[in-house]
């Protein structure tokens, strides 16, 4: 997970860490935090977003399968996320999940993405997206393992 924002509320960090530690091989969840780009006086927001995007793209590996979290993209059910994860694991490419800051992801990040995914049509705080994403990955992996955590 590559996410914009470095000073988030403790509940965000605690929630993320809880699901991060629950995830085990074959899916391990790491977090790379990118500082949210500050807007300079008189600067158009897109320039700050572009700088943030450059920082995100610099972290990516050449062979990474990149997923851009995007509110207007297609959403998936938990079962669909499970099937999608099976495909990603079979593909054996590193998976990079991009979460933009308050202004979203840069055009360059969206262009680089192999896929876009919406967790919800709601506008969610970017810190909360980390927790929801980590929880959904955990839930999908639990479903695949036949764990009773998932209730259909």
C-alpha cells in the first residue's frame, strides 16, 4: 500500500496495524507513506497533486501490478475481491495499491495503474481508506481460507 499522508490520527494507524498483523503469507501488507504535497502560494492544485504522484510513482517497481483507489471506479463485493486476489497471487507480480491524498491521485498515477478500484461511492477520508482497504483484504483472505469470520 502506497498512501499519501504521514500524520494521521492514532485510530487510523491502530486500525491499519490491526489488519496488517492479521494478514499472513501469501499476502503480506506493507505501508509506504508519501507526504501530502503542500500547495504553494498561488499554485494550481493539480501541480501539488502531480508532485505527490511523482513521489508515489518513484516507489513503484517496474513489474508492479498497480491498483489506483478511485471513487469513480468499479467496486467489488468481498467475494469478488477474494477471486481477484486469487488472480493476483497466481500472477505472482508485486501488488501496489495507491491511495491519494485529500485531492486524489495524479493523472500520472491513474495512467500507470493496471486497474482502478472504488471501495465506495462515498467520499471517505484518505486515512480511513487505509483501514477499510486493509480490512477488506483481510476479509477476502479469510473467506478464501474458509474462516468463519466472513458471514455471507
